[in-house]
C-alpha cells in the first residue's frame, strides 16, 4: 500500500513531477477519516444522550451535529489561506493549533470527569 502512495521512483510526489499523484492517496485519506468518524460518532452521541437534561435532549443532539458542521465551515475558511508558497507555515500553524487544543483538552479532562457525576 505504501508503494502506491508514493511516486514511480518511490519518493513522495511533488508539484514539479510530471506524473500525477497516485489515487491511493485519496482512498487512504478517506479511509482514515471514515474510521475516525466511526470511532468518534457513537461515543459522542452516547455521551450527549447520557449527560443532556431530559428537557433539552433534542437540542443537545442538534448541537453535537452542529459542531461537525461548524468544523467544516472553519476548515473551508482556513483552506483559503493555503498557497504553495506558504505550505510549510500553513501546515505548521494548523498542526500547532491542533496540538494546543489537545493539551488544553488533556488539562481539562479531570475537571470534566468530576462534572460528569459518575456517568461512564
């Protein structure tokens, strides 16, 4: 599979190459995204239904799906900043933001677990 993700000579494809990228990149990317969605969606929906007040269950489920739509909208705005000339800075910035959010979530995890009141 890795061989199909690279160019003909075994190195990653670049815009200067005459041979286009392998379609296996697209297939592998979709596979990773779908696997992540299949792991995250049931857990998030379960937590939402367990933690939401009964009177606001439908609204909380809607907010769960709205968060996904908002992420897509944010991504649509951020991708406008991408240019081949700024590729390294763009991906470094996105990566740093993701790692920063991950650290904040890790630090907030004990507080959130205390607030969950024993819901597993």
